[in-house]
C-alpha cells in the first residue's frame, strides 16, 4: 500500500510541474488527467497483487465482486488546489475488511510526508509515531474545515464556520480533507469537521485519527458515517 501511494504521488508531481488540462464534472468539480492516471495506476497495482479485492475510486467508480476486502481510493485529494498550482494535495488509500477499516495511507508528495496506519498498530508519519493534540479547550484550539466545490449555498457549513471561528483560536481551510484528518492525527490541528464527504475522502484519514488517539464521536451519529459527515475533535474538548 505504501509503495503504491508513493508511486502515485510521484506521478502527480510530474503532472504538477506541467500545464495540465482541466475539465469540469458538473458546474464546479474539477478533474484532470492526473486524477485519471493516478487512479488507473493505483487500480492496476491493486489488481496485480490482490485481484480478488473490490475497489471504490473517485474517478473509476465501484468494482464489486463480493469480496470481503474493499479499497477506497482518492487518487488526488485536493484537485482544485492541484489545478491552480497550490501545493496542498495528496494520494489517499484505505482498506476495509467487511465492515471495518483496517489500514490506510495518505501521501503528500510536495512535502514527502507519508502518513500510514493499521488498525491496532498506531499511526505514523514517515515511520515515526504520531499522536493527536492534547488541547482540551475549544477556545484554545486550531481546527480545520472544508467546503464543497459546488452548491455552496445549500451547504450548512457557512453557519458552523462562523460560529466555530468565534469560539476557537482559528479555523483553517486547506482544501484536502484527507490531509486535514492527517493533521489532526499528528496534532497540527486540534479538530476537523466537514459535511457530505465521500468514503474515499475519509477512509484512510479517519482510521489515522482513531489510531493516533482516542476515537471521538460525530455530533450527528454514534460514529463516523463515511457517506455523510466526518468530524474529529482531538481529544475531548470542553
């Protein structure tokens, strides 16, 4: 998994250094040749080593064979950043067995930072153990969030962004949910929230946070619902 993420990241850097063609999925969702090439590479590597496994990818859809193993692939999380030359993006790969995430990798090729985790084995940044922040008060916390690229007027996050900005030390919006979750896992951010994320956005990052510290609960559910909301305070905040 780590080797696959690094190879895909190297491919992204090659495209990042060029003037790539931008296409639109709908009104505002960007897709580039780099997205497609990266996902094709990752799918091919998974198929070579684990041909019986299912794969869910942002660009290539869902290949369902009924396997108990399912890979969640975001070949380029932070496409808008990438397309504008803003160096905040990553490759995110998560592996689920039955109903439980068991491993995940997020690779940021611009900083050569590789976040990796395995259920029960902790979380690591470039082979060094990482842990969530010990900040316990919301007023002292630095948190991250995100907004959709389309239909922003229908997203409730503007309200929460305003309210949480007033109650924290600051809110950051970097444009990559996977990297934001990794930032929570290593203590750079004290928390993260976003609405309506896809499973490939969060599969690796949520497990990263859980393994880096005490698992917390979404305010809208008894756990993290990958298809709905990802919220990770770190650890417990007043």
